[in-house]
C-alpha cells in the first residue's frame, strides 16, 4: 500500500488546498476510504439544491487500479436519479472500470466527471433493470462488467 498511500497523501494535500466549486471533502481518515460531497452547479431541475455523498474505497493498487466509487444513501443525501446510477448507489461509468480508467485520473477528476454526468442528464430515471440488479448483484462495483452502450446521458 506504500505507493497508493504516497499518491493519496499527495492528492489529499492538494484537496486541502482547494477543490473545484461544488465538491467538498467530508472525511479522509487514512487511505482506505474517503467521503466527498458533490453538487450540480448549473440549473438542472433534477438536481437543484441537492447534495450527494460519494464514498471512495482505495485498494493497494491505486492509482493503477481505479477506486471503488459509490453514492451513499443518507437522510439528507439521496442517491441521484440517473440512467447510469443504480438505486443502491453503484455507478455505471467507464472511467470507474478497468477499461476506462487511467492512473492520471484522481479523486478530484472523478468528482468532476460525476458532476458533469449529472449536469448533462435530462432523464429522471434509473438504469434499465435496476430493481433486479440491486436485488441480485453480489459483486463489488469494480468487479461488474458493465456494458457501456449509451454515451448520451
């Protein structure tokens, strides 16, 4: 975990310096799990005045391997409605999978990508098959082979 810890320490130092608007570090004790809040800054009515909580879980292979990133469902932090976000908080985004991940990405760029994904969304719906997926999936998000077929949302 030495390399991952070194990289995460650098990222944390930069994050404490400044984060883009709408992204806030909530908790980062150690290098296993971090919590961040994100907001959509444009006037998208689907996400107006909402704040969402992200959980980042890092493996010892970070940044070679992507972190596991999910939305948490809390009383004041719902899971956003989106065609690529399951009701259990799992996110279908190629950037978070082995194929789309690059070690040049970081916590900040992931948050910005998710903000952008929400900003551009116009569909107030969950992914097709959400109920069955949530009920039957036992895999960790990084182990799911998503089929990325719709880049329009």
